[in-house]
């Protein structure tokens, strides 16, 4: 175990804000949202627009030390009665025992974008994709071409005082990562996704067509090490679309099915991960007409479909408008055939147009555990949080939403904000809002209510776990 000390700040004043709430066939490859009459009825509470079946229950705002201009909230993970919220400045441990009154347990200062976060047992992992002058939490911004980037590991056996254990430098850093349990319970694998090679970089030279695989002995995480760097694109980068394939952005694993799917900038991939250290690409798919940045993926519960997302504009642009249209910056639903072929069925994009100053595009989400259905909740940055019924892959429909008002001033360019990630966990939706903190959302609808009976001990959305059908 390491001996580094972390600047943990226990926010005794970290109180939640309590918010009242009110209570035809598509063209081939086209987006389907349902007719206007099928859309959820809308209402509002203050600056929050929401469907009648959804309400904002509480908000745990960002506060010192995460109150700087770029102290942006990022991804989420869950364990028991606690939520773990990534931030460019570190991470927050929040007590969600009472979802209507979330409380800060501690805020750990450990700068390094994006600090995407996962938890497993007593271990917590952070992704660093920003050059630092060293691996530890007291590091400063480093040189763009020679700085340190990679994975940090913490011991969270004492949630109020997380302890830095180790860091591993990985090629091109770690934009995101995915926990993949080994078939031996004493071992955990971390699939590290990164991209953006540079000829002049010390640790990220082209071609970068691989991922890094870290093997973690659960009982001795200080011995974690990179054990493989498998090449996923043996034919080199795919330059046919707007974004070149130079590594992956996000990978979602479905260990029970021995499958993984990735958004890899220029294409989407389906992988066999039965050998955890030797993942094999089964299929690649491209969409040069509508997909700009293949971002991430979510499997249906039965593993027979996969939903890919397109992060058009990189998350900083206003793409939820009439000009961009319904098929770009959207989700795409694909069937997974018996021979592992991928066939697109439809696109989905939120039907609510946003203003020119609201960054909006499809982003991180997870399934609601509704037996026999494929219902997903998803963050769309300033487009809000959307609950989507994808059970009929040809006619996906939004069935609930919460959409906060625009942030920032009256300038012409979008201000970064909104829901980075929105995940369903033990009866509620939790959304990591980039500038507003942790939102807690309740949905009351016969189509989603069965999910309330499913209880999880842990949730990392990029590591899918099957729920009873």
C-alpha cells in the first residue's frame, strides 16, 4: 500500500437543496421519437422543465473545494448507500441513504481531467487524460507532450478518508476506463481507453490503435500492472468518417455475456472478452453519413442489441436543433446477429430543441432494470435527462425527461454544462450535472415502476450486470 496522503475535505456544510416537483413507420435509418401525441406531457418547476411523470427531488450542489471555474462534474459510480462523483478537481463521496437529502461525506482533492470514476469493493479508480507533472494528487498541470497521464487507484475502505494507493501511466493516458471482473474473484481487470496520438509525444505516438489492460490483485492493489496492450485495429486507423479511429473513447463490458462494445471515434466495435487479457474484435461498424464521434455503447439486457452514441461536437456544441436534425448527435440502435453482425434499426434523439447557447448531444446513460423491456436513462448535457423506451428498436420513444434551464450569460457560444451522466440506481435516477452538482430524479410511471423492486449493491454503468427477465 502507498503512503501518499490525499487532501480530503469533509464538507460538513454540504447540504442538499430540496426541490418541489409536480407530481407512422420511420424512413430507413431515420430517427423515431413517437408522434407528438405520444410524447410525455410537459410541466415546469422554476427553471426546470419536466414531463409530468418525472420530478427533480434534490440537488447536492458543488461547493468548496470544487467551486472553481473548471471544477466540472463528470462520471458516477455507486456502492451501497453511497454515490461517487468524479470531478476535474477530484471526487466526491455522497451519502444517498435518503435520496431526497443527499449529503457530502467527503470531497477528495486530486486534480486531473476527467477523473472518470469506478468502484469495486474497497477500490476506487480514476481516469486521468490531462498531462500532469506527476502521478500523485499534489501534482500540477504538466507539459502537453511529456506530462504524466493514466489511472489512479484509491482504497475506500474508510469512505470518509480515501487513501491513495498507486498510479499507473498508460499510453495516451486514460480518457475513460472499464472494470472487467476476472473469472477468478481475486482479480480485477481495468480496460483503459484513450486516443489523440501526437508524433512529438513522449507517451502517445501514432499509431494508437490499442487499449491498455491493467490487472489488479484485489487484495494487493499496489501490485497492479499493465499486462496487455492489445491492438484492436490491425488494419490501422479508419479515416473514412469525421473522426479518425485512433483508440477508443469508451468501452462497455458485459462480462456475463463475454462481450464488450466500444465507441472508438471513427467506428463502433463489438468484442469477445472471454479471454480477459486478449479481447478480440468481432465486428466493426461505421456510419459516415450521420455519426461524427462514436462515443460509447450500452447493451440490451439480453445482449442481442447495442445502443451506440454519437458525441457530435465533442459535447461542447449546440446540436439539439432543427439545423442539425434528428439523426446526428443521436443514439443508434443495432441488432447483434447470431453471427455477431451489426445491423442498424433506428436512431433516437431527444425531440426537444435547445437554444443556441446550450451544449447538447447524446452522452452517458444506463438501463432501467425493467423485466422484458429495454428502457434507458441518458444524460444529454444541457438537453437534460431523458428516459427512453427502446423495446421496439424501430420506434424508440422518450417517455420521461427533466430539462434544466440554460446556464451562463447571453453570449452566442454555448457554455459547458448539463448532465454528463445519468444512471438509474435503486429506485432513483442520479445525474452528474457539470456545473450544478448531483441531481436526484424520481420517475413514477407504470412502464418504469417495476425497476424499483431491483436493488443493486454496486453500479458501474460501463460494467453491465444482467437483471431478471
